[in-house]
C-alpha cells in the first residue's frame, strides 16, 4: 500500500519505451505524485508543453524514432515552451562524453544515467522541486524579464541565513542579471568580489564578459587561460578564445580553438557553423566538409533540419573534392554532393521555391565542372536568370564561385560586388564578411579556376617561365594549402629556378611549409620519386 503523501506537482515523462515509461510512472506514484503526463513521441511532448505548464519534465534521451531527447530538450528550451520554474531531469543510457558535454551546455537541473533505482530518482526529483519552489519568485521575475524585481528577490533570499544552501546559485543568478542589464562596471565589481571569496568558475566567466565589454582583451585572455584548465569552463573558454583570436585575425588559432570545442560538444549547431566558416577561411576544406557533414547528422529530425544544411554539405563536398588529387576520394565526395542534392529535391523541392531551384542548378553546374564537363557547366550557369535580389548570401556566393570556375570571370566579379553591397547593407556576420572579402580578392587574382591553376603553372614551368610559374604555384598553394602535389611543385620550382623568385626569407619560409606538408602526406609513386631525387640533391647542396 502506498503511504507517501499526495503531491500536486505536474510532471511530464517523455520516454518511448513502454517498460521504462511504466517504471517511471510507478516510481512517481509510489512517491505520491498524481498529476503525471506521459509522452511516447517528441511531437506529443511538444504539444503538451505548448498547452501546459509543468513543474518537472523527465526527458529520456534514447528515443527510437524522430527527435532524440537532446533535440527535444533543446527545442523546448530554445522556444521557451516551459518557464524557468519548471525543472528538467535528463535521463540517458548513453553516457558518451560528447553527449554529456552537449547536454550540460543546455543546463538541465539534473543528469541521471540509466540504469537507476527509485531512491536515486526520488532524491533528484525532490531536490529539483524543492529548489524551484524556493526560488519561484526569482524565476517568475526572470521569465517576465523584470531584472529589477529579480535582483530584489535574489537579495531578499540572500538576506535569509536559512537559505544558505542556495547562496551559490543565487549569487550566480545575480551575476547573470547584471550581465543582462549590461551594467558591466557593477558586474565587474561583483564578480571580482565573488572571486575573492571563492574561485567560482561562473564568476570568472562573468568577469571575462565584463573585460570584453570594456575592451580589456589582455585581461580577458589571462582569465580564459585559467578557465581553459577547468572541465566545467573549458567549452566557454575555447569559444571565447576563438572569438578573440578571430578579432585579431589569427584565423588558424581561432579555428583550432573552435575545433576543440566542437569535438567536446559536437551537437551545438552554432559552434559547428563557426567551425565551418573558420575552416573555409583557412582553406581547410577537409574540416569544412566535416563540419557540414556533422551539421546534417545532428540536425536530422531537429528544429534545425532545413534544405540549406544539405546544400551546404553539397558545396563543402565539391570544395573539398576540387582540392584533392586522390581520384577515389574525389569520387566519394562527388557522390556525397549528389546524395545531398537528391535529398533536397526529394524532401523540399515543390516547384514554387525558385531561389532553392536556382541554388540546386548552380550545384549541378559545379558537379559538372568537377567531372571535367566545363562547357556543360558553363551552359547551365549561363541559362540562369540574373540575381535581382539576394535571398541567400551563401547561394549567391556559390554562384559567384561557380561562374569563376567555368571561366565567366566578369560575371563572377560583378556578382561578388553585388554580394558585398548586400552584406554591407544587411550587416552580415563578421566571419562571413571576412571569407567573402578573401574569396573576392583571390578570385580576382586567379584568371583560372582552382583546378586549372596548378596545371597552367606546370606548363609555365616546363616552358621556363619561372616567375610566372612561381606566382601561379604560390597562389594555388594559398587556396589549396593541404594539396601535397601543389606543395611539391612549388618546392621544386623554388629549388630549381636559375634565379631568385622572391626574397630569401620568403623562400625559406615557403620551402619549410611545403616540405612539412609533403613529409606528412601520401604521395603518388611518381611524386615520391621526384621528391626523393630533389631532396637528395637539395640536402647534398647544403651539407
């Protein structure tokens, strides 16, 4: 017989496994809870959250169909379907660190690993509900976006010594409100005072925000170095370090930081988008492709799934394929781009979206170019209507790149200029702006597409046009810095030229960059033989 006192809290249980759902319901009833709602599917849970206000949501990650628990919780939180006074307990049989870090970023009240016993669940539920009830007035003010009322409620709680167990959380909430008010001077004083009491990571993170708002980048760097060494603040530190490095135009360092963060918590779509942008800014087509692929993977069934993600993967596949020499790898990337386009056509094309249709046509042209059907690609692009209005900057940029690749340089330059004007008016993302400017400058410097650039340089080299060959190889190496074949050609040109082609310091730097890439790459037999002969001769000259 159940002798637990009856409880009125409204609890939503989300789990598509009937046995797990039955166990949770039984456990809750044994603990005295009466108002229990069950959802076996994500869409049912979302509808319940739209129509009801719950005191607690118990969300299982391992869903068999559609959205998983992470995607569901992310959508509930992003769309504000529940108030802050609603507790969240996230349950998962999967405890892979990448999932755990991703979930923790969403800040559930508790994370409970399966299997567990009723006593574990009871402790978590009672702890969450008690905390939410005690801080209800604070959360109501925060939900109403009334910062002054929230601060007053927090200070009132802090003045009550009986609430001492809640002081760390209350102080953290106070810091969040001060940051939300953009009262950075008061916030900096507050966070500094907190750090004098105890080295709270949240206080140091708040202090970093204050330093950045005040333009104190060096102080921010110093604090981030400390946060980087703590597991609970490492993601925050990596994200902020990437931002700071980007502002200082240290693009390689920025990419490395965001890459580390994405490896820790890969489900964050905004972080993956930043990784993609930084990767292509660094001509790192492999990581650009991987970021695009991961975005499609983790967006599947989520609120982020949309045609643009598949188009982005197709573009990244083509960009990567154009930069590699391995025919098998190029063929795989070709197939990936085709699959992505087929997905768009099957799931999203209804004949009414002309902008989407034209973007697909551009990608078809780029695939033709990739397959050495340059004239067909040119004809397909020439048949497109001019862009009167830019609805997708990524789509427009892809068209500008495609026009340049097939030799329609004037049309490409005009479209680049149109995109630049549009981005200036729309105040586009700084990362995209940096990439746009780089692409525009590099395409203007290249009379040929990236695929022909190296081949043309080889012809110049064979005819003894040393300087022109060097400039062409150097430009090709700039836009394809991970292509070992191009690196070998540039290295050979620098070594064998009968006259200086650049300043000695530049020559030495290029030789080292090229050799480092060659040594860490798999060359074709002909390339390996050529490299060995050149290396032997080069080393004997400097012995």
